[in-house]
């Protein structure tokens, strides 16, 4: 069962999270405020952003990534997959149920 780590501009976070849940690509999306420091086109940037932690099923992961790529405002968004080996079975069942 994957959790997908996505960083987004703060003003786009709620819309992206709601889109993923409403389209059943994620069962739940947590939003966490963060500051990112990164190099882009030879310059170091520091930006306030929001981390989205999207809980999805293995079956919906590729569709979730495609949708984030469609609606994310950055040219190269941060999208990272974390697979859980040890997860509460009831939570896993709920996540699978609401993403299908």
C-alpha cells in the first residue's frame, strides 16, 4: 500500500488534495506546512510549500501520479512513493475500499 509524498505550492494544496480524494485516487490526503530549499536552474530557492501525504492503493498509484502531473503547477513536481510493509489491516482495507 503506497503513501505518496507530494510537495505543492501552498495555494494549490487544498485543490489538489480534494481532487485526489473526490476522484477516488486517494483515500485521504494529509497537508503539512513546510519550507523547501532546493536548486532550480542553477539558483538556490527557498519556498513555503505544503507536503501532501496521499494514501492510495497499489492499483490507483499510476492514475494518481498521472493526475498530479496534470494539475500540479510545477514543471517537475516532487512525487515520491513510500510502500508500507507493516500497516493496520483495518486501515489498509478502508483505503482499498474507498479508492475503488
